[in-house]
C-alpha cells in the first residue's frame, strides 16, 4: 500500500491548510490530518485520526531508521488502570490492555466509516455542483451562438432586408442575452458593432451605386453614338458587298462563262477585282473602327439585369459585319471554281473534237461507221498493232454491233477493245520470256546447290580443326605443370587455335563469295538456301571465341606461374649467393667477379648459370634445373640483352635491411662510448656490411646507409627485445601516381606507362640524382614486368615511392 505524506496550502481555504496523510496527494480519501502551518517537516505527534476527529496520541511518525516511540495506551473510560503485581495481575493487566486496544480499533473503524460517508457526501455535492456549472456553461454557449448567428445575418444583410433582420436581432437579444452570463457585455458590444458596420456598409454601397449609375449613363450615351457611327460604316460595307455580288453574277454559272470570250471574261474579272477591293476597303474600315472603339461601345452589364440595349445592338451589327466578310470571300471562291470547271469543260470539248476528227479521218467512205477494213487501218496506224479480220469480228460481236461497223458514239469502246487485245498479246510474250528466265534460273539454282553442298562437306575438316584445339586445351593441366612446360603447351595450343581461326575465316569467305556470284533475281533465294551455313559458321565462331578466352587464361596463368616460380627461385638463388659469399668470405666486388667469371661490367647468362651450378651450397639445399634457372635469368634480363648489368647484380648480392624503428648510426660497436654518425628514420634502407653480433644485450652490425652512403654500427635488436631493422629494401610501393620511363633523364624520357598508387616494384639499380635534382631509380613493375626509370623523390620534396 502506497502512503503519501504532504503539505497542502490555503488554495482551498484555511480549514484545509496543513499536513495530510493518505494514499494520494490531494485525493478525497485521507487517514490523518495535522493543522500545523509553521512546521517545515512533518510533525511527529498531534495528528487527528480521522482528519476531522480528535488527536490520536498513539499515532506518531518519524524518519526511517529512528528508534520507534512506544505509544502509551490511553485510559479507556470504564476500564480500571492496570497496576504491577503478581503474575496473575500482569496477565489481567495484559488482557485489559488487549480489550482497550480492541475498543480503540472498533472506535477507529467507526470513525473511518463516518469519514468515508462524509467524503462520499462531499463528492456527490461536488458532482452536482459541477453538473449545474456545466449546464449553465452549455446554456450560455447556446445563447451566445444564437445571438452571433443573428449577427452574422446582419453582417450580410442587404438594403431591403436590414430593417427586418435588425428587428429579429433585438428580439433574439431580449430572449437570450440574460442567459449569456459573464459574456453578456461582450455579446452586446459585438451586436452594436455589427449593426454600425452593416449600416455604414449599406450607406457606402448606396453612394457608390448612385455614382455607378451616373457613370453608366454617360458611358451609355457615348456608346450609342459610337454604335450608330459603326452601323453606318457596316451598312456601307454591306452595300459594297452587294455591288460585288451583282458584278460577279456573270461568272458564277458555267454556261454563262462558256458563252463568253476570253477577253470578255478578263474584262469581267477586272470589274470583279475592283469591286472586291472596294468591299475589302470598306470592311477594313469597319474592323479598324471596331478595334479602336470596341471598349467604348460596350456598357458593363449589371448583375441580375438583362444585357444593355447598346450591347445587344453592337452584337447584331458585328454579326452583320462577319456575314458580309464571309459572303464577300465566298463570291470570289465561287467565281474561281466556276472558271475552273468551265476550263475543264472546254478541254473536254477539245478532246472530244479531236476524237471525232480522228474518227472522221479513218471513216474513208464517210458513212458514219468504221467497217472492218477501216478498223484494221486504225489499229495498225494508231497502236502499231495489226488486227486480223477474225479479231475485228470478235470486237464487233462483243460491242453488239452489226456488220455495218462501229458508229462514232462507240469509238471509245473500240479503242478499249483494241487495247485489251494488244495487252493480251503482250502478256503472252511476257509469259514466254518469264518461263524462259525461270528455266535459266533453275540451272543457276542447281549449280548453286552443288557448290553449297561442296562447302557443307568442307565443314567437316573445319570441325576437325576446332575439335583438335579443344582437345589440346582440355589436356592442359595447369596445376601439375611447371611454367616452362605450361608455356610449351600454351604455344602449341595457340598455333592450333590460329590454324582453326584461319579455317573458319576461309569457310566464311567462301560462303560470302558464293552468295555474291549469284544472279540478282536469286539473291533472296540463295540467302534462304545457305542459312544453315550461317548457323554452322556462327557455331564455329562461338566455339573459337570461347577457345580464345581459354587461351588468354592459359597465357595469364603462364605469366602468373612464372612470377610465382621466379619469386620462389629468387629467394633460393639469393640465399645461395649470400651463402657462397659468407663461405668464401668474399667482398662485394670479389663476389661479383666470381659470378661474372672475370667480366668487369656485366654478367652473361652462361656465366650466371654456371656459377649457380658450381657455387657453395648449404647442406640439403634444393637444386634447380637448367630450365628453371634460365627462366629466372630471363626475368632479370627484361631487355633480352643476354646479360645483366653490374649494378643490377650487386643489388642482388647486397644484403639490405629496412628501418622499422628510429635508430642511429655510430662509429663504434659500444653504444655508450660511440659517437653518432647519422640518424636512421623509419623507411630508410641500409646495406649490411658485416654479420650481426651480440654487443652486450643488443645485436649490432656494421651497415651503410643507402640514402647518403654513411657507414657505422647499427642496432638490429635492442636490449628490451625491440626490433629496429628487418629484411627488405628491394620491394617498393607506389605512394603517388607517377610514370615509368625508358631513359634516366626525365626530360628526355618517353613515358612507358603510368604507375598507380599501391603498385609494387622491384629495385634494379639504386636511386641517384639527375641534372634537375630528382632522385630516380631503375625498377621492374611486379604487375606486368615492365622495366624502366621512375622518380622516387621530386625536386620539391614530393615522395612518390616508399619501401614496402
């Protein structure tokens, strides 16, 4: 059970101010009350239980952890006080105390029930009061809304309804204003303001209406004058259009035009053009006048009123002007159409006259008919087509004419019949020619099919070539072969692949040549017939493309395997060189002479291979075959010169270390007494000149700095176990994009390719300065084996390479 102890101020009256004890702060249910207003902390005693009862001396509170106060049981009236004595007296006293406590408990329960009843009664009174207040507020809101709705009607009232609405507002206020409560003054003020504003608005509207009516009267008077003037101009345009219609009447019928001579037609056309120009001018005057004064010829219409008379008049006059313009243009179109139709009719009459004249020319006996002889003569001369007498008989029979001949009215039909006979003869000739051509093409088709069959047979040899390449590449097991063995297999496959590609190309060329040699009429046919060859060739080409990709993968595998084998071989070869140098106690120069067989400038391939075969080797060291050593030497001789330079050889023999922790170069082995020769920073490279030896708790050796050539003792391993130098110095990483060039001088060098950040390169010749102060080094790119010169540090201090 949660118990809350809190102080309540005088917000609800002085009778409720004080300390309270109950399950909820400010709740209706409380268990105890103390009327102290000065105590800053809850009082320990003097609490009323219940809140409106007497002070309960047995009720006390205190902070957690304090020693509890033993309450004294008050004397209950009617019970004798207990006194100490014998054991029976003590038991009697305890029974008496228990009875007193039970009596007190019953009294408290009764008081709590009475308190609860009082609290419920108070809650009911508060609920009733709240309900009455809510009803009053609702009634106030309803009365306020009714009055404001009446005000809203006043706000939108018109002049003819203002008096009635004002009277309704007064009646509404008399009925509902007393129910508005404290809002009554504000509502009354709002109603008065709405009445004043509405009356002022209506007065302003009345004044503006009078001004508008006066202005509208002036505008109407001005518009009527302009419309009358416009009406006069439109009437003049109508008169001009009417004159145009009368003058053009002669050229609006075909028969009239046919009866007129060309000169009369031209004269009449000139008259029409002049009348048309006059009508156009009058209409233009009307349009210009309308455009200029249109806004002044209209009067704004009043809302809810019929259109103004002057506006209706203007609309009708404008429609008359539009009709006049349309009629004027329609007259010219009608004249033009009639003239064209008359011209066509004249041409047709001329054609008919020519046909009639031709008929008469062949009617030698002038009987009005063309007999058989005259028909034969007409066909031979006009169409270069001789007719037989039986053909003429057929024509006459088809035309349902007697033996007398063809009259002039059927002369055109005769011409059509002769044309049909002539086309039939021509069709027969064309058919015979086509049949002969088809026989000829059949021969070409047979020849084409024979050649195509021969080519199809030749695809078996191409299939064999492609299959040979597939088998050859399928036999290559890259994982089990050495790089040189894989290279031989790859070269054999490349030769077979090239032969197969040539065979496929020849087959494709033969098919193309066969198609180009056919007749033009057979182009489409031969494409369809030889389509299967295209499918076969495409199949070969897809297979060859796959084989080409496989060949590329094999070549890349050869290079990758060569690189791995060369790296492996290089580590062992370098170990052999260093072991021989150590075993023979040779200096760098002496070691070079031993490898080069006495040559002062370079090491030949034979000398290099011979030395590696006969040099001192560690016990149990792996030996290499000639092919592996040859492959390794070829990787060193990237220029394919047959030798490697002295500088390159020395880079292989040198023992290089890279600095991984800052240290110093001293002039003696003892660090405590030696002087510092130079500082070595992280990334510097040194050449080991002697075998490392223990100097106390440190491992030290003599070294030469590759940066400035200074020599001295260097700590390889400190007395705390920290490592300062480690193997490395031949492998570098590109830090900033630069270029690989053929020549040492950067200004004269031709860029071979770009080196991207992150690429690894091997040192061939150590860096040195060129004429411009740039540090450059000869190296080999690990990615593709390109060899050239690259800038390590620019003349402005930019670093392009760093030790890997």
